[in-house]
């Protein structure tokens, strides 16, 4: 037998750096693969809703001189229309022009999820959380029936939401209040994209208040922090406010985005019907149950399950999750594309059991530790496989039924709508004023 | 430090015999039931002749005994535990595949020969016999050609090439003989039914996914063994997991190519499966052969997870990890059970 064995597979040098590189490469490949399948499935779907045509059409019309909230309006904030307007300043008038910008935002979103989780729970947990997030986001994007998640605001909101959490966690852990300003900017960008970013604002404000007023009893820092976040929010909103003020549609926008949009609330419920609707969340839920048991055991033994300082982060994420749950209960339509951004805090929370697991296996012998991680990854993969089995066939089916001519016809139709207002008067009804 | 404690490594010969008898009996029952349901189906492409039933039954019972270590007796108690689990997993998984209906006698015979050949190459010094068996398997079913990777990767340089060449020559010879006797060409061994050919890509993905559910238990253990082999800092240093299949008698310690070779074989098969996705439905059994050989090592790796009264949640995790492969067996077991019930009540 040859002592050298199989080239590259034998010897201890495969461990350590090379092993880590392989794991990272596999994770990145999985994220990219799932992202491509998810985007193809959502973009090509014949179910692709009017929403993507409305957003892209409004953006294209803005780029060619029409005035938002006068010539065409919606009860949604101007952020996404402005992004699309910028795209169509340079891109041709086709719906596909928004594909690159959406992909950039989603990739930034995955990166922000990674950095937020790494800041809170360490890099290993962050990698797992990012893979889970990519699977979950793309699953919720393609499984819609009424609305398939292409080009919708939720896909763009993942980045500012996760970046807000990242900056806020950094501020909590390091005490740098400058990070609160950045968190405020990202919150501003998020709310400028859609009002459904408000649960994060509420959760963050409540948490900051709890931490500063109750735990640290520092009114001055509490006010300073709130002011920084508010200032950041203003910076995030500044381009939109400037545009609306120049157009003279600021007051109209305020009415549409507040009272008219508020009328949509509680008209239905976005809460999932069946457990199967939230298939990607099953594995994190099982891990969460294990972490709960671990927490109880550690509590009994008087040990800490997590690193010092993680409890505050977990409290914040739980508050955020609770706020998202309340909002889902009051959204007007049962559609999975809402879950794309609502799942972000839950995904970040999934870092808790992973980090706790990593901490608990450090006591094991090196071999057992490797096996424990391998088993955890393989078994999680087995139970996450149905998610991929749902995304990929839908992507293949959508791609095969895709009709470019029909898409272009619908997009041209959206450009020719003339004066159109969604959400004025009775929500859900487009009032045509040709 | 904890880890490596395992109280399950006692030798329990009665339990082993009972488990093996049950496994072999289960395979025989499924083959009989599957043959019995021929009368109840209109799809003659899924019918099984008496000769095919005998070949399938004998091949898989023999493969179960081979994997469970009966045909290559010996080794420590902890090795025998892993082998017994591999045998049980094989019998239940294969029963599900038989019940699925597309497993043909040629593949069954080729699968047994490939398993036996790889086992002989990895476990014994008689690599030439292993080469002949692998060659014969390739002659019966060209999908077994990926088993040549075991010959190409294990052993001294000259012997590796010569062994692979010998297997190719034997394979071509067997192929010619079969073609002249039965008229069956090598291409025919890759064919799949018209119903599978008509399936569109997105439905094929779902079809393959449901097929994968049948072999998930064994793939789980194989992947754990491969990960252990690849990432563990101690892999090969001890008489454990990966080295369980890579430390045959007569081969000096410190040369750990067994699990690595099987992993390469599995990886080659995965690539073949991607290229010939329809073949999975008809001949996928041949593509998961190395996983059956890695299962024992995977079980051994799982067994090195600790049970410790002072750490109940980690012990819970260890227990769940040990239970999971058996829980996942529910899918092939249910599939096979349905056939048995149909045959029972149909008669």
C-alpha cells in the first residue's frame, strides 16, 4: 500500500485551515446556488405578481419624468421607486433591468446577516445562520401563490434590517455610540423601503430604553442614543424627503404612507396556515428547543450557556421577533413574501443554539468534537433538504414556462397606465384616471 | 475532556444472530411479496420473474451477511457493532428499494459483486480476487465502473494500475459473454422505463428526492464517516471510525486509504448521478454502494459522541444522533411494509 495514500485526502494536514476553507467554500457555493435558483424561480414565475411590474414600472416612469405621488402613487414609501428610478436612468425599459440591483441588495443582505451574527455569536454560528437565511429567504420568495417575491420591497429590506441589527449589536457590545448613528441610517433606509420595517424600530427603541433606563440607569445615554438613531433615520430618509419636497408631493406622500396605509392593517392576517408554510424554520426550531433545555441545565448548574454579554443581544432579537409576529398578525394578505424580512430576527436567533452547541462541544476530545459538528451539520442538512427540493423544482418549472414576450407586453402595459393610484380610497383597488 | 466513552461495545452474539436473521428474513419476505404483487399490477415493466427474484434475494442476503461481517468474521467488538448496524441498515434500505419496484436482478448481482470486491480489496491482502469481483460487477452493470477507484487508490503504485487493468479486462470479458448468451448490451444496463423518460425536469427532481428519502439513513452515516475522515485530527490514528474500513489485517498501520477511497468512490457516483439523473431512479442502488461500506465507519464515529451524566443535553444530543439513522429507516421500512401488506391481503 502506498504510504502517501490518496492525494489530498490522507494525512492530518487536511484538518485546520484546509478543512475550514472547504467548509466555507461549500457554504458559499450553497448560498450562491440557492440564491440563483430562488431568483430564477421568482423572476420567471408565471405567478409573478403585479407588484414587481408596478414597482419597476413606476421606477421607469420616474426616470423618464413622471412625478411620484402625483402621476402615479402607492401607499408604499418612495425608497424602492427611487432605487428603480436610478436603475432606469441607465438601463433599458425592460423588467429584467432590476435583476442585478435586487441581487446586489440580497447579497448585501446575506453579508449583513453574517456580520450581525458574527458580532453576536461568533463566525462559526454566523456561517450557519447565513446559509439558513439564504435558504429561508429564497424559499419564502418562490413559494408564494398570490405574490411571488421578485422585485418586491421585502427583498431589499433584508440588507438594512440585518445591518441595523449588526450596528446595534456592535453598539451594545463595544459601547461605541457612533454605531447607533449607523443603525439609525439603516433603519431610515429600511422604513423608506416599506413601513413593515417598523417592528425593528419599535423593538430597538424598547430594548435601548430597557438597557439604558432599567439596567444602566443612565438617562443621558438613553437620550443621546435615541437622538443619534433619530438623526441616522433622518439621514436615511433625507434623499426621499428632498425629492418629495422638490416635487411638491411631500404632504400627499405623508397622508398616503400613514392614514391610507394604516387602513390596510388588520384587513387580514399574514400568519401561516400550516406548519409546512414555514418549512425552513423547522430545523432552527428544533435547535431552539435543544438550546432551551441547555439553558435550563446550565441554569441549574449555575453556568453560563453563552458568552458574557450575549443575553442582551438575545433579548433584543426576541423583542424584534415578537414585534414581527405581531405585525404579521395584522398584515392584509397571507403571503410568504412578507416572511422574507420577518424571518431575519428569527434567523439571527438561530445563532444562539449554534453558538451554545459550539461552546458545549469544546469540552469534548478533538475527534468527538469534529464528529459532533459533522453529525449536527449532516442531520440539519437532511431536514433542510425538503427546502431545496421545494425551491429547485419551482425554479426549473418557472424557467421552462417563462415567456419573455408576455413579460415585455405586461411591462409595456405598466408603463402605459397613465395616471394611476394604488391604495387611495379603498385599498386593493386601482383607481384609473385616464 | 470528555468523549469516546461508549458502553455499547459489549459482545452480544445472540442479539447479533437474531438481528441478522431478522434482516435476512425481511429481505426474503419483501422479495416474495414483491413477486406476489406482480399479479396485482398492470405495469409489466415492473414485474419480477422467479429467476430475478431468486437472484435479487440471494444477492442481497449475501450482501447483508457480508456487510455485517459474517463473511469476514473477526475484529474487535466495537467493529462488529458497526458492521451489524451496517447490515441492518442495508437490509431495510434495500427492502425499500425492492418495494420501489425498479431494482433489476442484473443490478442486484452486480451490486453484490462490487461490494464483495471492494471489501476484499480493503479488508484482505487478496486484492486480485477483489479486482476480479469488481471487474465482473462492471461487466454486469457499467455503473459499477466507479468502483475501479478503490483499485486505483488503494495499494502500491504498480499493483493499483495492474489491478484496475485486470478488472477492466474481466469486465469486458463478462460483458462479451453476457451479450453473446443473452443478447443484453452494456447500453441496456443503463436504460430506464418509459415512464421515467417522460418525466419533466422539475418532476424528475421531486421523483429523485423521494428516491433519496429511501437511502437517506445510509447516506447520513456515510457522510458522517467521510466528514470524520476528512476533518478529524485523529482520523486514522486509532482503531476507530474511518480506520474501521481502512486497517485490514496485513496492512501496516498509518496508511489510511480505505475510507478515503470509499469517499472518492461515492463522490464519483455523485457526479455520475448529476450527469445521469434519470439513472438514479432505475439504477441508483449501484450509486450508493460505497455508502453501505462507509455506514459502519459512520456508526463508529457517532458512537464516539459522549454520554455523560454531568452533561445531560449533550448526552441527549448523542442519543438523538444514534437514534436518527434508525428513525430515518422509517421511510424505506414503510415502503416495504406497504408491499408486504398488499401481498398479504391480496393473496
